[in-house]
C-alpha cells in the first residue's frame, strides 16, 4: 500500500497574508496564483480538500506559495461545520453550498475558494486582507 506523508513547518511571518502589499507586482501575484492552483490540484489528486482556503492558509517560502492545513475529503463536512459557526465567518471564507445544513464541500468548493483568494490577492493590500 502506498502512503503519502505530508509535513510542513509553519514559521511566524510566513503566511501569504503577511506578505501581500499594494506594491506587489502583477507577475508575482500571478506566480502565487499558479503555485496555489498547482498545490490544490496536487492535494485533490491525493484525495484531500481544503475547506477555509485563504491567504492565511498559504505559506510563502523562498518566493513560492505552499498550501497547508488541508484534510481528507471525507473529513471536509466536519471541518465546514466547525468553520461556519466561527464568529465572522461568511461567504468569503466558505462557498455558498457549505452553508447548507449538510455542510457540503467538494473539489468544486476549493475552486470557488481559489477564485475568492485570487480576488483578494489582486484587489487588496495587507491592510484589507480578509483574515
């Protein structure tokens, strides 16, 4: 049986949120989006999802973005149930289908979250980034 071990080191100040500045170039922002999209594609191929994906859940390491805090697909509804009842959680944190009673979340939901992340990345500096 093949096994996949996923390890990461989260150092203070390495979240993408901490590095978004209004002066950040469009080429850099596009590279970040490509890194995130490739990362999500990889975790999907291994049976993982990423409820709550945002710039707070992306690490910046040596100029490259790495997603973290993802989980097995079958655990996504439980995570959604926890996330949606946190103070301040809204439709910029989770896709609309997650607010149904069944706590729906799928790979399409991750794509929605990537779109919201892109919107934040291209329209906001660090002072207005959704936390």
